């Protein structure tokens, strides 16, 4: 997650500064194949949320832009609202400013 967070920060900064996202790619993970930090994170719907997140990442990686970046951030939020709310405050800071 630290790698993904660093990527979010980098891409967010580039978008805010109006820089190109050429070559920008999120690391791809199969969350359903990773060992959770805590078994309570494996809530109903975890697999579907993970698959949706993987789709958002793949779409961003294929053609990065602000809309697809926002979908990735939304995917982070959706999963963490259900399974692990601790990082929600940090994730909220990864949204783009209004109008971006």
C-alpha cells in the first residue's frame, strides 16, 4: 500500500501542475492473492471490490488521465470504507482539487 500511496501522490502532483502523465503507471496487485494484515479485512464483497480496483488501475495504465486517476482513488475509498477504515483520512487527501 505504501507504494500505491506514493504513486497516488506523484500522479496527483503531476495532474495539479498540469504535467503530462506520459509513462505513468500504477503498480498492479492482485489483492485477492495477498495475505491480509488482519483477517477481519476479508469482508463480504472484498473480492468484487478488489476486481473493480484492478480494473480502474488497468484503465489508468492504458491511458492515464485525471478521470481515471479519480476512479483509482474512488476504488481505494470504496474498499477501505468496507474493510479497513483507518486510511480513509489519508485517502481523502489524494483526491484532486475541484475543477481538476
